[in-house]
C-alpha cells in the first residue's frame, strides 16, 4: 500500500491536513485507532480563532460553521465579584472568536474527507508503527481487521495527539521535551439549558476557577476547577450546579438556568512542548507536539496553525520542488506555539487557585486589577486571546 502523505490520527489536525493537501491533488491515507463515532463524540474545544475558521473555509468545510457558529466579539472576566469586559473586537482592530463545538467541526470534516477520492481513512487501525524516517521511503505498519499491512509514503504527519505513537517513535536523544503539570483539572458539564450570558465568562474565585461557555443558544458548557483527586462520579449534577453558583456573583447565580447534564468529564491541565517538530520525513502536528491548559482556548487553534504551515510547506514541495518551507516548519510553528503556551500558562496562573496561602490570591487580584484598568493591559490580553498573526512567509 502506498500514498504521498501518511497521516496518523483522524482528529481535527489529521482531517484538516488531509483536506488541505487534497485540494492541491496530494493523496493521503489516514490511520485512526478509534471508530468515527468515538472521535466525533469527544467533547472538547468550543472557542475558535478567526484563523481556524478561515482554514475551515479554505478546506471547503465551513458551510455549517458559518451558519451555526456564534460570533463572540468579547468575553467577561470576573474577579473580586466585579465583572470586567474584554472587548476583543475594539482592542484588536475587529478580530472576533467563534463558538462551534469540536464535535460538530469533526463531523463536518469527516463528511468531506470520506467523500474525497484523494483521501483514504482506516478506522480501527491497530498497532500503528511508523519507521524509516531517515530513509528514502518511510513506512507505517499496522493491523486492520486482523490483517497486517505496510504503508509506504514520502512524508508522515503525526496527528495522533498527546498519547499517540509518532512522538514516541522518535529517538529520545533527538527531542527535547518541556512540561509542566498543574495540580488540578477541569470538570466540564454539557446541558441543554440556555447559556448564562451571550459571552464566555471566566471567573476567578477563592473556591477555585470557573468558566461559563456554550455550544449554541440552547446548549451550555460549564467548567469548574477541581482537585485531580476528584472523580466524575463524585459529582452529581446538583453538586455541580451548587458549586458553580457559589463561584458566581449573586446577580448571575440567580439567573443561572440549570438542568440535567448529558456529559461530564474531568480533564487534567498540562503545558507541554516537544522540540523540534520534525525528525527526517516525520512532522508532528497539533496535540502530538504540544499541549496547553484550555484556559486560553488555544489547543485546537494551534493545531490549525500547524496544519496551515505544514500543508503550505508540503504543497510547495509537491508543486514547486521547494524544500525550504518544510525545513522551516518546526521553527515557524514553534514560534506561535510558545506564544500560546506562555499566554495559556499566564491566564491559568492568574485565574486558578494553586494553594490556600492568602497572599497568592491577593497577588492574582492585584495583577488582574492592574491589567484591566488600563487599555494597554486589556489589549495584551485581547491580542493573545484572538491569536497572534501567522508567519508572513507561509501565508
Ligand atoms: P486529537 O483531537 O487528540 O486527535 C488525535 C487522534 O489520533 C488518534 N490516535 C491514534 N491513531 C492511530 N494510532 C494511534 N496509536 C493513535 N493514538 C491516537 C486519536 O484517537 C485521535 O482521534 O488531536 P488534534 O487533532 O491535534 O486536535 C487537538 C485538539 O483536540 C485539542 O487541542 C483541543 O481540544 C484543546 N481544547 C481547546 N482548544 C481550542 O482551541 N479552543 C478551546 O476552546 C478548547 N477547549 C480543549 C478545550 C481541550 C479540552 N480537553 C478535554 C483537553 C476544552 C477541553 C476541556
Ligand atoms: C469551551 O467552550 O469549551 C471553552 C471555551 C473557552 C475556553 C475553553 C473551553 O477557554
């Protein structure tokens, strides 16, 4: 079996990369460990940067996103029981965010990828093992429906997330890993109830961080900071709503509409980057190469900028024989990744409870107060939140 680009992982990064390549006549095969239904059901991101929306449009998969996505021109930040507004659009020259669930985005990508004759997807691929990255033709061995296959390709894209096999297939001595784990997680809940507000609300509270977000005008997404020792089964819906109300100012707590949840899960928080993002003919893309805590809403958006850079570089190689963009993929992507790692770490560090030491909270409040009372401070937050510009030589 052979293809031009072998892609491991059919999450948003792998699917989007395959589509961008196909638009330029480049063939790819995607190997995915799970079933389509499993990947589609994973509830994760919701807040998309304009750059991600534009990538989806270029990939020809944005018609539902353009119709159903909720445009957000700002968000709210509550600390010391005071509500501040970050007016993203006016602080960034008109940039906005769009709320559209990763579940929906993945469904749209699957619909188009599975109808695309330049792309073949193997769901339920087992024991996927990439090798030969420094040889002329790298390969991937795998099992599909109990039969062993070997796929030969020109290039390999590791789009298999943080727990995938591609990063692990690179010799340890050739990579440098940077990692910070946080002593808490986010307990998320989805419910078919109207959102608390038309914008996302980030809440600093002495009991811990909370976030009020949404998926549509009738579907809400809420998160609570919880200790890593907690299990989802420790939290009934009533416990969740009671704790969320405690972390909200009274006026908002009174207007919170609650209802039965249909999804609850706990996600650990982590900052992680591996350098470089290339080893021979293997390129790491999205969560396979980097993870950020979700506070800055950057994970999926970074996967999108990686896809933009790598697809541009591969297209330049196949169409013009140019390898300079492939050579610069890692450094260019990492520049934007580190900016998002810094912002996501910072936003987490000023909004979450790390200890019971009262000086911690006082310093967080002083920092938030200092930044929010000045236009310069608000602009710094807004520019990072909407996402930094892409490198010009890859546009
Ligand atoms: P994914 O989505 O993890 O997909 C990887 C795919 O690879 C498959 N795979 C394998 N396939 C074959 N063989 C193997 N050995 C394999 N191992 C793994 C997996 O089954 C899977 O299908 O990575 P990708 O494509 O890089 O996408 C990254 C995003 O999913 C992630 O960054 C975001 O969800 C992060 N994130 C957010 N990002 C945003 O930009 N905005 C947000 O608002 C936002 N909110 C969030 C988030 C992540 C969260 N959690 C749960 C961590 C909120 C939360 C709570
Ligand atoms: C979400 O809607 O799931 C969401 C929104 C903003 C974030 C993280 C997650 O920062």
